[in-house]
């Protein structure tokens, strides 16, 4: 309802000219950020933009949000490396095939795995996004997401808990199959373990929060004493201590923390 399926293209050379003007006006400019919803929906078009960006020799790091994994090419990653991109973030949501199919993402887990391989082959830091407790999810299915992250060793993972926004199929699912605990789930963030706003009898709120904590402890590099404090409160301290010992990608001091 917000944007539909049509989009307006902007002239690529006009974009490059605007960047050129900015880097001359602000000689210490560190980042150029593209926040389009899906800038690589036309892979050839983005590759053309990247070629021009690299040819101009801009020193500012090019940061692009919202990549579609199915349209992320090896050439694109190679050009992004030359454009000093600080990281590439891809949405996995769930690595369980059945749950993944149900969210109608429009790409496959094989597409995402291939894209992850392209990013890693170009030595670009990889960031992944997941959602715990999607419709149909179980503890076992969310464990598959943790296994996927462990396989590809991202430098960071976003582990959200499903938030059933009004007027969405997800909300309809939880109304029918479970319980919703907030009128407007967008008033809060689920990223920091501050809340779980919907559950089902088979996969209750506390279990979803436990899974989020385990996922964060397994994959992310920032150690906070509060992690063990929360684990102790939830009765899973031993499990979280074991998760913290799992191998993970270490973030070099040269990699800017842009997450």
C-alpha cells in the first residue's frame, strides 16, 4: 500500500554528479549511503553505477542497504570491494525451508547461500538478518537459523523477534493461532531482548526470548556482562556460556561498526 510494485528510476550520471559535488564540498566525507529498498533489483543498472563510482576514485566508503540476495552478483561484490564498502547485509529471516517458504520472500535459501559465498569470496564483511518466531516457527526451526549463521560466519547478526504489525498476514496468523501482547508492536524494538509481543502455545514468549539470547551469544562478538545476567534470570546460564565459546568471526579494528 505504501509503495506498490512500480518504482521511479533516477539517472545514474545525476547520482554520480551529486556524489562528486558532495565529496568536493566536504573533503573529509567518510560515507556515501544508498538507502533504496532494493537497489539491485536491476543488477545491470547497479553494476553500471558501481563502475562509474569506482572509476571516479571516490575515497568515501560506499554503503548500500537492502540488497536482494537473488540479484547479488559476483561482479557486484567485486565492484563493492573496490568502492570500499564497509559490509554487505543480507536478510535470511529463517533458514528453515518450510518457514522460509511461508514468508514468500521471493528468493530461495540457495540464492541467499550463494550471495553469502560471493560476499565472503571478496573479503567483504558479511552481516545477516534473522527473525525468530515467525509464523510456523518452532525452537527446532530457529536452531537451523543459528546453524546457517555459524556456517557463513558473519561479523554480526540482527536477531529480531517476530513483531505482528497490524494489517499484515503475520498478525492474522497470531490472532488465529496464538496471542498478541501489544496493541502496537512497533512502539518497541525486539532486538535487545526487551520484548516478545506474540507467541503460540507450542512456542511461548519466554522460549522465544531464550532463543534470541542464545542466537546472539552464538554469533555476535560483543560480550556484555548483562548477557549472563539475563541468562541466569532465564535459567539458561550454562547454555549461554557454551554458546559464547562457539567459533565466530572476529571484527577487526579496521572494520567500522556500522550496525
